[in-house]
């Protein structure tokens, strides 16, 4: 088991290195650089740009830059973000938790909602409720995430004025709130972005969960359970769901990259100060060190996510656990 | 794409629909015939197919159907930003262009980008998966590791980065990029299928009879891989449509003045509160189209599944 | 219609049971089509037939385990211990399932839930049907495993199904079924998936338990060898109907229905695991389109005009022996031996 | 010239809609009774400023970012501040800020500023002349790499005869002397920064927590979310009336509008024209138009994009440029993009500034003349409706930054007008970094530029002079070279009499219209949206926030967030 873990860790590290290197060259070979992108006023004296290019080694040959960067990464130093005028690690430290919060809540919401929906649909298989819910989740599943975000923003924030439209908390009052008020304020700000993200993946999970449940519902042991006199509720919640959760756990690993991609749009529309927005802005400003770090972190998340999913699978499925 | 290509596509799909509608009862006959019958009996999938055909026809006939030119700016001061009316069912945008006409032409751009991109990913994915599955062993492992690496990068981030950094990217390159980042799933499906087929009797027999690897791949394995690939393609089109819309929404996909549904949403995104129609209608068009392809994909999966038994 | 000589009241009495599957469109699959029979207390009744003849659907109908689009048609009647099972509400029928009537199935691997321990699944029966606490239920489960001959039952109970051998799994299934000392055990192909030696052990175990618990068994199988060993009375099913009923000895000595004849002449030795008896020419017809007249006529070596048009009734042949064949009326048409040439050479 | 942040304008969003908006504005702008109250109860309150981007480093010499520019403008002080006309010549209309008085040297090569002795840094230390001297050294230090340094080239040094007098020594006499000395630099605290390596300024703690001498002191900064300032009660020019200022960051413009209308934000610097009716009808919001110094134009590259040593095959031809200019209905474009909130640009200098020439001879809009001119140059219309000459089609690309919806929209409008006269112009959009880089490298055919002019007319040589064309990545990206133009500006710069300077400048502007190195398109009128409880809201074109310390919130109009007490602010 330990050897297996080690092997997976090495594979993961290799993949991350591959991805990071590809990103590095992709960025540095592209036209433009962070200095030109940040000092964008035509009135900026050229000497200033030259100065900063030299300071950040952007005037060095690419191979030298790559070598330096590798050494820095090996020491856990992500470099300095010129547009933010801060070390990349500090920029990311202020953004990553926000994204993790958003994704965590969205993940939880989407799995709970998706599994519940799938269960309702499967229990009412072939009836109008199943049909309606199926069409409904397909509708959301087929929606571009940014458009859903825009529409929710339009309806809830512009037309009905129900939820706040930007940020993670009220910038003015937050410092003066008590603990519970703060929690409430944060949750209030979380509703729209988390629901947007959750709706999209919940729709996918519901579709998947329904199929998995129906697969399991046809198994012999379900008939056994019924023949034992177990109630319908017990059959579905105990016997069927427990088995049908296994394939859904693998979705956990697959959902992460989807959520990461979705968070780019959702964070943009709702001005959520997380990694997705940071990355999009960093592309605009050609913030190489920040972008490289963001890509590395994204792939760590994705690889880590699938790792966790596998581990979870092993915990839940006795057949895998004991072999 | 050339309008003739569009018309051809629409005609072919219509013929396919006709064939499906005329197909006899599927209790007997070839697997394809059974699949067609099943598809016809699946009302939702069949409706979706009709929607897709209609969309293809609309896209093909856009120049004749659209009331205005998609790029004409009849009066940039007085006719801009009009709300929906009889003359302009979807309203007009900032340059006094008719949103309805642009949505029709947008169907062309969005659909052709999606279709062509999926052709790229399906061919690359099938080839890659077939080779990996057929060769097996260490090469297969290595090839699958590469897929893992590819899948660990969020696709949308990668595309945004490439497209923004190397802007402006011409449309064919955009299509290529969309295709080349979307084949991992297909190749996994194909590989799994090939792995299981490799040991089947007919392949073993063909090998015993001295057939070459290429012949076996071509004659025995690929035809059997076709149905999962068809399903992947249909669902893939839905996915590519969304990805392209997202990129265009960020301003790095299809560039103006060409109308794609995504960049039409961008046109109105900042003014969603004042000029809701500019973003809403193209968004609905995407939802309907993507839904149709998803429904059709689901239907095809059920129809082509040999395990599925009637009743 | 049936002719049970015993004086006591039947434990289970089925009359005109029809279970049809409405698969959409115009076609209706009449999987079980007017079946009637009785099961007496302490009796073992065998139900035989090829796959697709309606055996399993009959057994599932008894416990009302038929799911949509299947439906037990109005006019059917199933009386058990004096109660009409078809008129019970959901709660009441659940109280009977696994309690007064239990079932065991062909494939013990897939019939056990892979994510729960064996003991847990056996104990669940007690938890559902009694007020036993978790612990009591568990202890009874271990005790039951011991009774069905599982060695080291306390350890086995903590294991998952995939960790047990096929024989032990089936024993676990039996333990689960007998947990509440049912009056009737429906055993649907209980030995088909097992090795020959294990098959014998399981049949022995069932016989032993039957005497100990004092229950009736409805034994469903396609294997006449199993019937010969265990059953006292045999029902032969074909195309959704009972075509012959007889005491086991009568059936083996003097089968009347050509279909039974075919089954007997193709009878595999104990342990032959062939799914389908291939020696009768043709296959079971589709339940959506039963043939007119006698449903067996197109596979029957004796069939004549009448068989193609008139559906035969159940003819009384002897004591407790009925057959659904016009030969009962025109015995002269039987030319022997109908299937000898087709019998396997070995 | 003065360095101004540029990104605000770059990010300006899609304008659209509506008929005449000016009445709406006029009605709201003249709020009576703004000054009717006494000042006694006017201290206090909170103003939330909605901005689209976070600050970078809060150190004036190196910041390029508009939010930083605003925050720094209130934390730090200049020596003096200009009057409303922003006249860069001489010291007419200027008032003291950190300096309370100044005297010119006899030869006009020195100016002695007397630093207000009551001025204190926010940590309590008095401001001294030595801080001024230190500031100049820091700005000019090459290791600082300040954008402002080149603008200080004519200042030789600062001497400090006593602790409150800072004497600026100039290398030569010139009209902009006072402007450069008093307004280019924000004075920094020597006692805090003396130990900091100028090259490390951006990563110093100071850049995250600045200490200045201005009306507001720094309180807190939550990266990418908000920055908070509080009125400094001991400010030497009198405590600012609004107690707290909070910059709240939301990259989406939409969100800022909604927050303003719902009352969550108090101030939005720029409202898109299409939103003006909606925002204007919100009961709690007033719209305040104020002059802007931005203008947009389509710049022709007179050099070959592939080889800058060669002239451009198309745009080196003055007649062709003139013809293309005449093909564009600039009034219509402006009206479409900005409705009534924009004016046609006449050159690289806006209406609001003192050296604007409203009589300049612009090229007329005349598609017919354009066609005639193109015909006469040998560009004839082909079968596809596009002109060509010797097999080369009259076709070029217009480079536009994706982030600027205004310019994207302009490009689409221009495209259709060019097409009318048989010219094919392709829109080529790229992100702002790429656009800038290609400008530097002269790798474009035409580009739609938007500029923020400063008050100083002499700076046009930075964008249109020969030196700026020849220098590698100099500011004259289009490589317009006309020695007569350079001579006219040089002469104008040397004039100490504003009237005579004006005459020369006007002739130079005329040349920029005659030669058509660019198609001058539009200058937008900026409209800010402010909560009605904030008074009196007067804004200056270069720094909207210049007078913010005089704004107030009457006590009877305060809302919940205005009630937070001072003690709590100093948590």
C-alpha cells in the first residue's frame, strides 16, 4: 500500500512538472511581457520598462530564465508578481482560501442536491416527476456557466435586489460585526456564486446518480432486500443508495477540474476575489510567475482530488478496501 | 464553412431522420436497424434530433432567413439598442445590428466551430485510444499517463491562456485548439473498448489467420468502436459549444464582427441590467442547442447499447 | 382444478394467477397466464420448466415483488394462511416477506449486498420483523449461521460476501431466509450456480432444515435431477401455464405431457449446468405472442390440427395427475418414442 | 507633463442607449443649498468608492495604478495644487498644499518653497524641508525606476537652507518650472524611507502601509477587496469632513452600478452612457458630469510594420491618410458611442484644457471627396467592392485592445464606414499587453488608441515629435515626422507669455489635422454617480478626488454606515 502511494505521488509530481514546464514555455514564448502589460501608458518612459525587464531577468535567454525558475520552484519560491507588487505566494495566499471556500461549499451543495435529485428521480422512474426533474437538470446541465451566472445576477440582484452582487462580505460594516453577524454576512454573499457553481454540477451529478441508482436497483440483492420485507424507503436509502454512491465518488475527482473552470467565470461575474479571477487577470497582465503558480496549484488540486476520490472509494467499497 | 456544406449537412441529417422514421419494428434485423428503431421510439431523443436538423437548416439558410445582414449598421445612432419588437424580434445591439439576424448567423459560426472541432478530437482521440489499447503494455501505460497529465489541466484555463496570449487567433486555429484539447475522453472510451475487443474470438481468429495489425484494427476493431465514438461525438459537440461560448464571452474566442453566440452575450453582458435582450437570446439559443445534443447523445447511448434489451 | 388428495387445508393456494408486463405500445408480455396450484404444509413442491417459461415470475408474484411495468392482473388470487395476499396493503405484505414466506435465489454472489457484512444482512431480517435490538439481531444471525452449518459463524458474520465461497454464501442466504422460521420457503434455482458437491450439500441442508423448522418449500428449477431428489410433487410450466402436475414418482414413471416427456428424455445428470435443455427442438416462444391453440404445438412431435386451434384444458390423468394436452382425449395419437433420437449420445 | 494613471480609461465599458441625456444631468448637477449648512455637524460619515481594480504598491513614485493613484493622492501631498484650469505655465491660480508660500529666485532658476511648519506625518513627526529634498532624490534615483523621473530632468537639486525651506534649483528657465517642482512629486517621509533600498520600494512594508501628511491616513487594506482611509484629525489644513473613505473593489462594472443604486456604494467615478437614464432615476443617486482629459483616435503607422526602417506602403502617403479621415463621420461615431456625453476630438488635446483650439481647421466628413481622392491615387474599386492598385487591395487591420469595449465598438463602426468608400479594415483585437508591446515595436498597421492628456501642452512632442519617433520604443508609435511641427511646438514651449504660446500651439494643432497622422475621433464627457447625501461633489479633471476633504455628509442625512464611531475606526 505504501509503495502504491509512493508510486502515485511520483507520477503526480511528474505530471505536475510536465504541466508546469509546458505552461512556462507557453507563457514566455507568447508575445508581450508583464512589464509592457502593466506599464501600459504610452507615456511611460522606455527606460523604466527596460529597468524592470532587467530586474526580473526578462532580458535573459529563455533557458536561463527556465533554469532560475526551476531552482526557485524547488525552494518553494513562486517569485514576485510585478502587477501586484507582492510576492506571488502572498497574492495566492489571499486568493486560494476564497476559491477553496467557494468550491467547497459548491461541491457540498452540488453533491447533496445532486444525490437527492437522483434519488427522487430513480424512485419515480418513468413517471412525470422523473421526466420533469430530468429535463430540468438537463436544462441546467446544458447551460454555459457564465450565462447562468449573468442571468442569476440579473434576476436576483438587479430585478429583485435579493442578494449582494459582489465580493465576499460587506466592505464597510464587516469589521464592526459580531462573530455571528460576520458568518451571516459571508454566507449571504456566498449564496449566488456558490449556487451558480452548484447548480451546474448538481445537474451533472443528478444525471449520473440516477443512472447509477437504476443500475443498482436492477441488482439481485435489491430483490433480496425486498423479499426480506425491507421497506421501500429502506431499500432505496440503505441498499441501493449505498451501492450507487460508489460510482458517484469518482465524480468527485472529475468534478474538481470542472468546478475550477467554472469558478473562472463565476468569480468574474460575481467579483469573487479567488484564484479564477486572479488567473484571468494575470493572463491580461502577463503575470508569468503568478500564472505558472496558478497552473501548478490547479493541477495539484486536480491530481490531489482524484487521489482523494480513489482513497474515498477504497474506504467506502469493502471490495477494494480489503484487496 | 461554405453554405453548400451546410445545405449538404442539413439534407443528410433530414434523410437520416426520414430513414429512422421509416425503419420497421426493431425486434429483428441488423444492430444498426435496431438502434434506429430504438432512437425513434425515444421521443425526447427524436425531438432533439428534429431540433438539431432545424438548427442545421436555419444555419444553412441563414442568408435567406435572416431579415437583415448580421453586420449591417443601418443607423448607429437612432436604431441602436432597440428592445424586441416586431421589426426586430430579438431587438438590436449597440451598432444597430439586428440581434435575431446575428443569432441566425451565430448559429452558423457556433455550430461549425463545434462540428469541426469535434471532428478533430474524434479522429485524434480514436486514433490515440485505438493505438494505446491495441499495442498495450508499457506504451499503453505511458500513453495513458499523458492523458492523465492532459486531464489534470483545467481545459478552459489552458484555452483562455493560449488564446489570450497569442491573440488574435484565427478561426481555424481556434477550431484546432478546441479539437486538440477535447479528445482525452474519447481516447479513453476507445481504448477501453479496444482492450476488450482485442481478446474476443473474432480478433483472435483473424490474427490466427495471419491478418496484419493494421487490418485487424481497421476491419475488426474500429467498426465496433464506432458506437461509443458516435455517442462521445454527440455529447462532445454539446460540450464544445459551451466552451466556445465561454471563450468568446471572455473576448478570446470568435472575434467580432463575426457573430458567435458567445461573443453576442459579451456584447450585452455589461448592460445586462439595461439592455437584457442582447445577452439573453443568444444564451437561450446555446441552451436549446446544447440540450438537444445532450438529449440526442443520451438517446444514442441507450439505442446503441447492445446490452439494453427491449422491455 | 388441482387435485390434492390431502385432507388438510393448503398453506398456499394460487388461483388464476396472471402476471403481465405492459411494455408500452400494444404488446403485452403475458409471462404468467392463469396459473393455479396449491402448496400443502410441510410439503416440497417442485416447479420446473425452461428459462422464460414463467417460473420465476410466478414465485415473485407470490410475494408481490413484481415491478412496473409488470402487473398482477385482476382476477388473480393468492391465499396464504387464509389471507388473500393480493388485497394486503404494502405494510402488511412486507410483514409477510422474509417472515412467513422467504425466498432464496440462484446466484448468492449477486443476491447479497456487497457493501454490508453477511451478519449485518442476516440480522437485518430480525430487525425488520421483530423488535430485537441491534445486538440481539446480530446474535441471532450468528446463531442462524451456525444452524446452516457455517463454520466459525461469528467470524464469518463479520465478513463481506465477496470474502466467502459460493457454498458459504448460499448457506448465508438460507440463514437469512430461515431467520424468522417461515412457513414457506421459495427457493429459486438454489443450486444452479454451485459446484456439484456443494449442490448436494445444500439440498441436503434444505431437507434437514425443512424437517427441523417444519416448513413448506416451493423449489423452482430447470433441473429435474434436483426435483427427483427433493420434491414430493411436481408442477411443469410452459409458456406461462402449468402443463402438467403430478406426484414426483408418477411424473418420472409416467409423464403425460409431451413437453414433460421432452424434459425427462433430456434430463441431465445431477450437476450438469446447462442453462437450457437444447434437445427439444425450437425455443420458448415470445411471451408477447403465445401461439394459438396449444402453446407447445410447434415444438411437439405429436401435434395435429386440433393442437393448432384449440387450447387444451387441464385433463385429469390419474390421482393428483393432470396434463394440458389433447393426447389425454386422443391417446392413440402418441407414437413412441418421440424424442429418443434427439437424446444426447453420451 | 505629468504622469497619470491610464488603466481607468482602458477599462472603460460599453456605452450605448438613449436620446438626449444632458437635461437629466443638468437637473441633477445643480443641487441648491449645498452650502447652506454650518460646518459644525459635518464631520463624520463614511464614503464608499466603487472601483474596478485593486491598488498595487502605495508608493507614489512607482505606482501605475489608478486606485493607488487615488489613495496616494489623499494620503500624500504635493507642495502646491493647481487652480481649476490646470494651467501648466507659471504659478497663476496655484494654492499651497504642503508648502504655505513660495518665492522665485531673481534669475528664475530657483524657487524656494516654505513648508507649513504645522504639517505632521501621520506618525506625528513634523514635516521638514529635508523630506522634500529626500523625495526629489528618491524620484530621480535610477534604482527607483520612477515613471516620473524623466519629467524631473530639468530640476537639478533641492537645498535646505533651514528646516522649513526647500529651494529647487533648475538647470534652465522654462514655463513649466513651477508645475514640475510643485506638482510632479508627492512628498514622502524621509524618516521612514531613508533606510529602504530604492530598488526594494515596491516590496517594502511602506508600500502596503503608507505614511503621508495628507488629509487622510491609511487604516487597512484587504487585498483585492477593500482599502480604508480615515480623516486625520490633526491635518494641518483642517480636518477632512468625511470620516472614512473606503475603496471597494469589484472588477465587474455592472456590480458597481448595482451597488451604487442599492446604496451599498457612494461613489462611482464613471457611468456608462447607456446606464445614465437608469442610474439617474434612482432616487438616492445624483449624476455629476465633470470634465475629462481623455480622447481617442485611430493611429496610422507610417512605417512598415515588418521593417520599421521602411515607409509604410499605405500610410506614408499623406493624401491617403486624409482621404481615409474624410471617410469617417466622426460626429456620428461619437454620438453612437457616447450619445450626448462625448465630443468630437480635434487633436491630442481636449476641450477642457486651457490650450484647446476650438477654431482648428479639421478635415470635413465627405465620403465623396474621400472616393475622389482614392480614385486619383489610383485605388480603383474592384468587383468585390474593395479598392485595389497594382493587384494590392486597399485593406488594413485595426488593432484594438479586447478589454476596451468602447474602442471595440468604435472599430466596428469605423469598419462599416471604411467599407462604404471601398476600404477593407479588419478588426484585430488583442489584450492590452500585446497591443502595448506591438505599439512599442511599431508592429501594427493602425491602432485605435485612447489617451489621457495631462494639462501640459508641450507633452504632445512625446507622442508626435521626431525624436519620439526615432527613439527605440519612443512614444510616437505612428512615426509621424514633420520638422515644422516640432519647430512650432519648440517655439511654443519657450514662450513665457501664455497668449503667444497659445498662438504657436494652435498652429501646431492645425498641422496635426492637416497631415492626418491619425483620425481624431472622440473625447468623452465623464459622468460620476454619487449618493445624494454627499455634498457638494466638485471634481477636477485630472484628479476627481482633489477636493474630497471639503465634501461632507450632513448629519440629518446619515445612514447606518455613517454612524460608526471614531473610536471604533481606530480598532
